[in-house]
């Protein structure tokens, strides 16, 4: 493991903490108010800043921009008002938070878990995800008509990536994409590719599932950017506008040569088995298997993606939410999805739907 960097606004407190952290890894202390940035690229970072003024936040952001290596875990120690500190940690893209003054064994255990969860991502994952993101920018989100040929090309990019680097590395890279819509489309498509493989589907069927997932949110192209990229939760009126994306996407693709099953996924991926979904209130057997499968990937992808106002949900917790939706989602598919979800967190022995 590389160097652990401790950033603090109190050097005396930091030196005491560093002695504790030395049991885990050699620790370098950096004064938040030292205008000379540390000469290192840290692979693990802890910030212990008690007085989080706007200047302190700017200094932290500047230091992190210099020393934080790609994917390096960053633990934000919380002083005072927890809710405010959690929001500040999210703005700084912290990997996790812990109360300042926590017992040393808990602190070290937290750092160890963060390090294990952040093993280096392959260069191939960055390259392949970058190619897929560039493809989306130049095609789906460029104003050009979305055609079956474009969908085939995008599907091949995602399928190749999952086959070469696996779903865990794919998700770790895509979660850091700035554009929320690009991030979500590629997360869901990658999850669908991995899920269809886990189900043992034939190559042609895996391709079909991945393509449906890549297309599922195409209607968001027509949602106002102020709503699409809002750095906070949507209000009720904005939610109503956002919900139109399913029918808008369906209308965009009708007459473009897409198969009916693809159109069904685009229109119906928010339908629920109990009839509580939208836009048509479909229920039970009215919802095809392909739609059910993509819906699970869509919900899970939304839970684990990174947003400006919240951190990605841990894989285990996100899977628990799927399990809690029994009666609304397909229980057999939820159970079958478990091995895919398990790539993103530790699950109790025997955990299942």
C-alpha cells in the first residue's frame, strides 16, 4: 500500500492521530493552512478539519486535486454538526465519513475496508469506459437521430468492456463520470450485460439485453438540462417532467426500425408488477421479461450511482432495497441478480432474496 496522508487544521491533534494511524500505515501529516502542497500522490487520505469554513473547504479541495490519485480512498472525519459535515464530505467526493475521536481500532478497520474496496482499476477499464462515454456524447446526446445502427455500435462497446474488465471495474470508473445521464446509461447497460451473463443467456440474447438497457433512458435527451443536471433532489413539479422521459423516448424511436421489445423497454422500464408504475400502470403479465430485467438493473444502477447531493449507496444496501420491493419487481430475477450485486459489497453468508 502507498502513503497515507493526514490533512488537518490542528497539527498537535494531527500528530497524536498520526501516531495511532502509524499502526496501520506510515502516515504523513499536512497542515491545511500550509500554502505549499504536499509533494506526494497519496493512495489513502484522511482529513481531520474541525473548523470547516469556506476557505477550509477550498483549501481541502485544492490539496485533494493535487495529491489524490485516481480512485484513492478518502476518509472525512466529522466534527460537530453531522448533517452539515456529511454534505461537505459529499461535495469533496469523500469515500466515507467517520466521527472524529472514534476509537483507533474502528478508525483503522474503516481505513482497511476502504482500501480493500478501492483496489486499483485496470487501465483497460478507463480506456473502454472513456470510449463508451465519448460515443454517447457524439451520438445519443448530440442531437442526431438515434438509429438501430448506432444502438448496435454502443452495445458492442459496452459488451466488450464487461467481457474484458468485468462489472466491478466498469462501475468504479463510470461512477466518476460528471454527467449524471451518461453515468446512469452506462451503469445500467453494464449491469445488464453482467446480469445476462450471470443468467447464462446465449450471446445473441446477452446482446439484446445490453442494447435494451443502453436505450432505456434515451427520452432524457428531451428533458430540460436544468432538471436533468440539477445538483439536488428534484421537487414534485420537476419529477413530473422527468417522468415524461419514458413516453418521450418511445415516441423518438417509433418508426426508426427498432424492434417492439426495445420500444417496450424504453416505454415501460418504470412499470411495476403491482400496477404502481408509469406511464401506463401496467401490471403482472402485461410487463415482458426483458422489461423486468432492465428495470432491476435501472433501479440498482440509480442507487449505486454518484450524484452531486449524495454518495453512491453501498452494493449490499442497494440490493436490500431491491429485495424490499417484492411484489413490485420479479422476485426470481432479484434472486438471480444477487451475484452481480455482490461484486460491490460484502454480503452475509446465505444472503438472498
